[in-house]
C-alpha cells in the first residue's frame, strides 16, 4: 500500500488513450487536504498523473462510477466501496523537461495513479514567456495563471463560443488586450457588427459610418465585376449572355482601364486591368453612359448600327444637344426622334432601361453612401487610393482597428465583410515579401457575431467565401482569424474544421454542444459535457495553443464592451407624455434615410 497523500489507486484497464482506475479503499477522504488545499477526488475535468520511472503521464477525469465501465461479471459490479474513474490521457512530462501534449509511453495495469497538485499544475503551465499570453486563471486555483501560445492561437486560428451572456465579448477583450499590451508590433482588425467594442478599447482606431474623424468607407470599386453587377443592378453571372450585361461589363472595363495612369497608389499596365480589378472609377459615369444609350437618337434605325459613331451629335447649334453632367446626375439631352420613318431614330437600346433605374436608385440611396459615395475614395480624381485605406486599417500605430459595422444595412453586411476580408487578405498575399507586412508582420482578423454572416447554409455568402480562405490558407501569409459566435452549429464547417484552439464558454443549446464536441479533439468529450454548467466568464479551452486542456476563469475587464440592450426596467419606469410633434423627425429620417 502506498502511503503518499496523493495516491489514488491503480490502473485496471488501458484502452488506447482511455484508462480506467480503481480508487483504493484506503483513501482516508474523498477530499484530501494537501499543503492546505482541498482536492476533490473524481471531479470531471480534473487531472491525475501516473509516475512511471522519470516520466509522469497526465490524464483528465472524464467519468466516475461505482462499477467498472466494461465488465459483464455482475459480481464485480457489486464491489462495494470501490470507485472507478475513467481518464483520458493527454500528455507527459519527462524528467525536468517541459510538459508536452501527446503520449509516448503508455501506462499499464496496476500502475499507480496520483492526484495532481497545484505544484504539478504550476510545472505544467510554466512561467509566462515571450511566446505566451496569460488568458486567465485556472478554475481550480486563483493563483494559477493559464498561458496560451500566441503563435498557435493566432496563426492556427481560434474560436470563442458560448451562449448569449456567457462572456464571449469579455473574453475577446481579455485576449486582445493581452496581445496589444505584450506585443508592440501586433496588429488586429476587429469586425464589430454591433459596434460594442469601441468602449472597451479607448486607444483603438475606430471606423464608423458617418463618423466625423474616421468615417468607414468601403469603395464599391473593390468589388469584382459579378459583385458589382449584383449590387448595382441585381444581375447574376448567369445573365452573361444578355447584351445589357455584356455592355455593362465592357463599360466597367473601359472606365477602369481609362484610369490605369491616374492612380495615387501607382499606375498600372493598361492591359492588366480587367472588369474585376480594384481600380477607382466614377459610378455616376456608369449611370450617365447607360442613360445616354437609352435616350440618344440615331441616324440609323437598327440596333446594330446604333453605335456611338452614328449618333446625331449637334447637327447645329439650334439642336441644343447638351451633354448633361454625370456628377450632378443630369442626363444628356438629344434631338428628339422623329415620329415618321426618317432620322433621327429612337434608341433601340431599351434593354438598358432597368439598369439605368436601378443604378440611379442605388447611387441616391444614402444608406449605401459608404459604398457608392465613399468620400475620399470616390473616384480616380479623389484624394486617396487603396494604400491610404490599408495604412488606415492595418498600418496605423494604434495596432487595433475596430470596423464598427453597426450602421451597415443588413442587406449589404455580407458583401461588406466579404470585401474587407478579401482586400486585407489580398494585401497580405501580395505583400508577402515586403518588410512591413505579410509574413513580416502577421495580422489577426477577429469576427464578432460570426453566425450572422458565416452561415453554413448560405451558399452565396461573399464573406463566408473570403473568411474560409483565411482559415484554409491565411497562415502561410501571416493572417490569423478568430470567430466569435453564440451559434457554432450555424457556422461554416470549413471554418470550424480549421480552428486550432477552441475557447468554449457556457453553451446551453444541445446542437451547439454537439458541434463543439465534434470539433474538439476526440477524447475530450467529457470536458465539453461541462459546457452547460460553466459559470459566466468561465471557459473550457482545448487545442493547439494550450499546454493541457483546461477549465479557465477569465477576469472581467474594465472598461467593458457596451451591451446592445436598452435598459428596459429603467426606461419603462419613466412616464412619457404624448406630444403630437413626436415622430416627425423619425418619419423625416425614414424618408431621407439619414440619422
Ligand atoms: N469573466 C467574467 N467575470 C464576471 N462577469 C462576467 C465575465 N464575463 C462576462 N461577465 C458578465 O456577463 C455579461 C455578459 O458578458 P458578455 O461578454 O457581453 O457576453 P456575451 O458576449 O457572451 O453575450 C457582462 O456584462 C458581465 O457582467
Ligand atoms: Mg457579445
């Protein structure tokens, strides 16, 4: 009989990395006190260790029973006073070396099993070093800091999961703060659909629609042609055979080509420009041109011959043909077509009619100004070009950029996040050999409320396509990603499959738990089973960046992210007087679409 106070019992079954332990009936208490600390034997999620020579093998308790798990012999099941623990082996420590995940030496029947003390845990988690950030404290001990490997956390990607109110946003703040505090050259972009993070990061650079200092703009000309055709005129690539779609493509290509030598970020070869190139042009010119085709009058009657060369430009001054003004959305005017069979003939390009109307309404809709009227990035004559945008977003001294998307209409949220993601990814891909970006200065992109736009059932999602690419290939070019969501079961499976570190807070929905289980390494289901019972701000962390799967408490940060919720009780406790002037300004705003 082993008299050590940590002695638990012996191994009675080994089944690959699952072992079963019979707890000795000599144990004086189920809650021994070691160095003043109470240890509870057989708690799910706690650790045990098996010393074999100079190796200590570590495992996590996954189930507890008063009968052995695999026995047909009912007499054994009757053993009274015995208890059995099922344990998943997770790692080993050889001599004085650091703890490592994975098992090289397996224990066998009758090997001794011991409690893991706080001292053992200190040895496992080690000290903070340049490669790690502190993520929180171990749930079993306020003194025990848990570190994660920052390289693996970021570049192998991570996910923060948990039901509403479980503490995801606070966890996000904790992690980002630790990164920003510890690493001067770090850089992070936080995609913040509800605009809740600015309050937690007073030093961050925050871009927001209509903000006086840092207005958020996403120039529409970042869209490739299919995206632009869809958002401007509702056309799909399947329309490619239609003359109006082809005309539209030609027009966009021409407008972009024309500007190849007017680029503030540096001119490009004309022939390299396609309808998909991110080259500025004036969207109002598109409308003006299409309007022109629609309303021009021609000297020829057939559509084929009604090209720009046969148009009746000012025959004489009295014809009073004016070119209009694209910037002010004034259409060109033409000699009216004649009613008879002689020239000038009416335009046969009436198929442009719907494009013309749609483009005009898009341009005039102020909700879309951040895309189609993007301030300093409006067109080729504007002050700024894409290098300014990149310097603002990922090259600034603030290290953290928050893209507050709270003012983005829901119908364009997906394309907006898609454009942001693709543009940043492209800048890292094509900048991979530069000294100041790409692999030389990795970048973290964090996506809050990810289930709203990375939905696995949405096959047409622009953002999903772009974010999946980062999860699959970003690491090679220095781009890491973090998704934050309350509905992991709705998230793209490609994304979840590439998540290296899972930070799972309290999660009550069973289909969400199922997803976390299937995403977490196989033998850790018992830890995941704890999810519904975690406390607020408590997380189970598993995966590549953490030394040993752990239950961790995060600290509550101050200042906090601001919650979206109105203060219902406070507001409903007031009294309100009716005033017939009320709602006037609301209606005006609905009509003008301006806050
Ligand atoms: N680590 C923590 N410790 C204590 N309370 C916390 C912690 N994390 C969050 N909370 C509390 O829970 C509330 C919700 O947290 P939040 O991070 O907004 O959750 P979620 O983003 O998952 O909805 C916070 O306002 C805070 O009061
Ligand atoms: Mg939140």
